C-alpha cells in the first residue's frame, strides 16, 4: 500500500513517448520499505478524452491494452537496444573505464544494460560478496514501468541483488539514505537527437554537486555538436508558409501580409532523417563545431558563441542541420556519431564502425534541423557568414547576424518569435501545397453549390476548412468545434478575416457539449454540411485510423444533422501495400542477447516485432515511411475495407488479395487511409507511403518473406476495425511462389 510519507506529485515523461504523461508518487528503496505507485495518462484518440490509470510497483503485467505495455511499444527503447553501434561503443568504453572495484552510478538506467556492463567490468557478476566489498553499481531510473522491466532483465542475467535500484529521479536520491556514498564513475545515456532535450545539463549539474566525487570518471566523456548550412526546397516548405502561399492563387491567406507570426512552427530543432533527402540538399558550408559538453565536469546552464562560417556554394540557407559526436573514453579512441552519412571522420582513431553508414539506420537518434527565418539567408561562395548560437539547459538555437553590430541572442528572443498557433512542419508544408489546397477547395465548393444557406460544422481543428467555407460562401454559417485549438482558433479567425473576405458574423465556435442548445437557440437549425480534414491539434503521432474521431463525433451528433446532410470526407478507404523495410524491421526486431546480456524479457513490453513467435502479434507503428531508411514497394496498393462516414460508426471488416509486382524480401505491410471527399468518388486524397505530409501505419512481419512477382504471387490480408476502442486488427497469410 501507499506510504503516508508521500512526496508532491511530479511530472516526468518516458523516453520519446508522446502518448502519456506520468504522475509519480512516493519513493522507494530496492531493499523494500516504501512502495511506488504511478498514475499514467492515456488519451482515447476517438473521443479525445483522457484518463489516469494506476501502475503499482508489485503489480504483474497483464495483456490489458491500457497498461504501459501498449504505451512502451511507441517509445524508442527497443530501437535503442537494437543499435549495435551504440551498445558496442558503450561496452568498450565501460570496460576501459571501470577497471577495478569502485562505485558506479547509472542515471536513466532503462533496462539496466549499462549497469550490468559496469558490474561485469569490475567482476560483480561472479562475485558472491555483498554490495560494496567488491564495488557497487547504483541504477537510478524514475519511470516505474522501466524499473519493473529492469528487475526482470537483472533476474534473467543473475544480476538481481548485485545492482542497487533507485526508483527516483536523479535529483531526488540522498547520500547516506538512498546511496551510501558518492560515486566514482558516472555512466549515463540521457541524450536525444538534439543532445540536450532529455535534461542532460541539469542532470549533470546535480550529479556533480550531490552524487559524484570530485573529478569523477564518466562514460561518455565528452559530446560535441556540429552543424552545416544547407539549401533544400522541401525544408523551406516545412517552415515558410508565407512564401509558398504567395505562389497560390486561391484567394485564401492563412498568413496574410504582416501576420506571419500568427501561424508557423515552434522555434526549436526538429529530429529528422536527413539522409532521406540527401539528393535534395545542397551543402552551403563545411561542417562546423558549435559547442562541446564535458560530462566529467559540471556544465554551465547556458552559453553563447559567435561562429564565422565560410560558404562553399552560392545559395539560400533554408536550414541548419546539426548532429553530435560522442567521445566515450578519456583517451579519445571510442566514438559514436549521429551525423548524416555524407559526413566522414578520417582524422579519428576509431574505425568507421562507430559512424553512420548504409545499414546503420536507427530511429532513436536522428539529425536535428533548425529552420531559418521565412526569407532565408542568401549567401555567395567564399562569403563569411556570422552565426550566433545559444544553448540553454535543454536546447540549442541559432540566429544569423546580418549587420556589423553583434546581437546577443537569448532564449527570450526566440520566445518572442513564437507563433500564436504552432503546427508541425509537415502540416505547414501541407497547408502550402497547391495541389492539396485545390483538391480541398474543389470539394468544398462542390458541396456548397448543393445548397443555398448551409450550416456547416467543422468537426476537427482545420483552420483551412473553416476559412474555406467562410471565404467561398457568404450565406453559409460555420461552426468550428476546434477541440484542440479552442479560443486560440477563434482569435486566429478574427485576425485573418479581412484578408480572406469574410466576417465573423457567420462564424461561431461552440463546444461539442453546447452544440445542441446552440442550435435550439438558432430556431432548431440542423447541420447540413459536416466537414473535417481530418486534423487534430497536438495529435501528431497516431495511427491513420485514430484520426476517425470526426466519425465518432458524426455518430454522437446524428440528431442535429439534417436528413440530407453532406459529409466530407464521405468515405475512407483503408489501403495497404507490401514493402521492403530492412532498416525499420531490424530496429524493431526482438532482442536476444545485447552485448552478452539476455534481453528477451523486454520484447513483448517494448513492442518487439521481428522475431516474435508465430502465436504472437507485434503492434502497429506510426512512421513517415519516407524517413525509414532503405524502402521499396513490392505490391500494388489495394483497398482492404471501407469506412462509410455517411452512416453512424459501426464495426468494419474486409479482405483482399495483395499481388506482388516486385521480387524481394517483404518485411511487412504499410497501411493508410485514402479520403474520398465526394459521393461521386471523383476527389480522393491519398495519404500513402509516397506522401511526405502524413504518417502511415506499419505492421512488421514476425519473419521476412521472400516474394516474387507475377500473377501467381500474392497474399491475403484481412482487417477488422472495432469502433468501441478504435483498434484495428490485421491477419495475413502468405502463399504461392514463396521462397
């Protein structure tokens, strides 16, 4: 039971998980005493409602999909443990650093891999003595589901009782209470693609102040951030809606003149697989060093630096691509780099096995992209560019200096530039896409022509559809629900009204719970046009069918819809194709041994796919397929089932044959939804794997299958959609010409 000695509620977040927040209560020692309870937040994608569920320290994992098992499958833990380059580099560095009895502290221990490496390096794995006589390893991990998983891994490797586990944030343990003494060695891997986003600096500061001896040894030893100036049309489209809108003639301006800050991206670095757009990138500088971060000494909270960079080509700087180089040992012989594969490091002593190359794709660390201002910076070959870089405790930011006077850049400067509505870069690119805009406007215009005085409900967070209806029809009234944007959406619509030739007299934002009474006050009018993109603000990492929330709303609001209501989109086609996905499959493969330690206990919990027994099924995973390394479509796209949005939500099922058009190794199926915008099936919006603006769903096979092309080579897939929980199940059976 919960101890009465409870600490205040603290928010922490599991690694790379966008699906849940966590409230952690109480503290615990591995030896017993206080127990731990954690409240984790889960959001229902079909209703938008959230609920807290309880994770108990002693509770055994079950197959219930509301437990952390389903949530951990969406994190990067498994991908990280499948990164052989990373694991090998840390193991070699720990073996060089931990050469005798000492006290090792592992912060952010995860499954305990680095802790076990440290224990083995000092001989604790074979020792029968008590902790402290032959050295000590303390593993600090704040996330309770990972602590439970770590205990399983330690037991499987005969390490339980030989590693002291502290289920707290690293700033909570006390010397003499949780830990008997300060540690001699720090091993830790709390790095994100930008390096600082997981709290590296405050973690190191507290560790040096409270948990480590003076002049400790550390693994890693140092990290260096590098950058490179690039020109790339696609990267420009991902942040420059002002100039892309200037090239369209539909009369709609999401960012009118002088209002660029109303809508845009967050001023931060974005993790991205830049190798996927290598052929579209023009390099405008050589790589340059930005900051060094030493793990072995207390870091500063913030620093600034002015960089003088020589341009190597004429062009426009659309972005700064950055990465980091990790030096794991003090001698400088063991390195790990997250750089793009066009970067070579011939001057380093370590072999190229520590650096990215084809076949080394991983998803837990990518490159980072910092977008420049909307106009970009024009440079000429051999011109010197001045760049000001700033780091805070959790981020790195940049600003070009275009005058002779040095401008000091602080974090507050970038906050001023924050937009009122912040969207993902992919959605900014979509909103500037002329083809997409024409498609949506043609469908809306066609629907509006079928009535005179429409009452239109925009069921999602689409500012574009709201403006489009108000812009195209002065006689229509528009009710945007804006479930995520809320008042921020209303303020935005008010500010862009004049530029888009509509008045706010015909727009009224209403909460869904108030819609019935609002319509009664309007002489019992009913909705004659029900539209959605669909798009939900802040709902960026979901599976395609988890965007069917508007269908759920259409069902719940059936009583306020007119008999001849027009629904847009009117149908959804669940489509699929078979694909060659070796890099993604390898990164999500079930674990066996990791650097000599059995990790098979983590597979189900962490969402293992490749290598699962035939009786088990891996999860669906949301990915931008274009960023998934080496890929190839092996089959003709096919429709599995249809969602009919003109009717209330109901179970859906379908079965189809997938015929292969290419020979090769099939690693899984990619699924997406094509939105049919009109009843005549003339206007169809595809979100398939050849489209960059949307994530697709990936279902990886337990074992890759070699397939051939031809009329006799095919497989059958069957899908079932359950509207009660928004889950989709998929069955498949390969046959004919398999090799």
